[in-house]
C-alpha cells in the first residue's frame, strides 16, 4: 500500500478471546462447513482445538481466519486498501455469530493489532538517530549518555473505552521479515517498524465487535499517518 509515495506494508489481526466452550469441539466440522458455505474461504483445516480457514490450498496468501474453543479471529497480509481488513473481519464475525451449531461464549478480550513496516532509503544509523531525536529530550540524552546504538519505544495509552500498546523502532535491512507472517520485497530495505495493539477487556458484547473494529482501525491509521507525516523519513 502507498501513502503519498511512502510504502506501507501492513499486517492486521482481529482476535476475540472468549470463555472456553467444550461444545465447539463436538461441532468443528459443522462450523467449517458453515463458514465455507458462506463463501468466505475456500479452504479449511480442522485441528484439535481450532478450525483454520485460508484463501489458498497450502497456507494463507492474503487472508486467513480461525475459530476455536476459546478464541476466534481473522488476519490479513498487506491489503491493497485500508478498508479491506475491516470488511473481511466484519463478514467473518457476522457469519460465525450466526452459526446454528454452538453459541460463541462471552468475550473476555477484543484485540485489533496492526503491524506496519515503513521503508526508507536512509541508513539504519540515520533512522535510529532521527527517532532518538524525536522521542527524547536533551535532558534525557544527557542522563543516558554515550551514543545511542539502537532503540525501541513502547507506549501504553487509553483512548476512551479502548487501550493501546504502541511499539516502535528502526529496522535493519532484511530484518522486517522477523516481525511479519509473510514476505515482502520491501523487507530488504531499512525502515521503521510500528506495532499497534488496540484492545478492550471489560464489557465487550458480541454486538460491539463491528463498531470496536471500526474504531480500532481508525485509531491505528491515525497513528500511522501522524507518524509518517511527523517523522519525515
């Protein structure tokens, strides 16, 4: 995906953790047929505690999902548009919720995680120095002392009913592939890694999932856009 000529490679995951249900283990095959019958995924695989869905025969290429005895979710690799993940996640959750074979138990955690790689033509040391100067004051630099070699910043935020955990740091050439579940030609570049986990652990109803996903993705993309415009690689 490109944003004002800046390459943004992204991975998105919706995970809904819920109370464990033994009933699911008895109806895994029916659930698999139900999701496939809705034409969301052409391929599925039943494991001991979970049914995995994917868009390709051997492994997910762009989209995959899962439904298990204590969690369910969907993931997307490097979508071409910003609403692709949100649309797919919404359709999957609505379809799973309407299955006639078991009731999805009460949700204990809503999580919407976005990992992003922003490529750069600058050297790693230069990127690291730019981030260091953006994130830390002169007083902090004097306190730490010496020359910074590498950094990782972790910030936890509260935005209304949602909580965010944001992790950021510079990336060496060929390092980004360690943090993603797929491969990209851009991972050979240097750049910046962003990991934004938006979640809620209390009072999450089934009816809230679609609106929470929408809010989480807006928050995530707002953070990403702000980062791109202000860091200025």
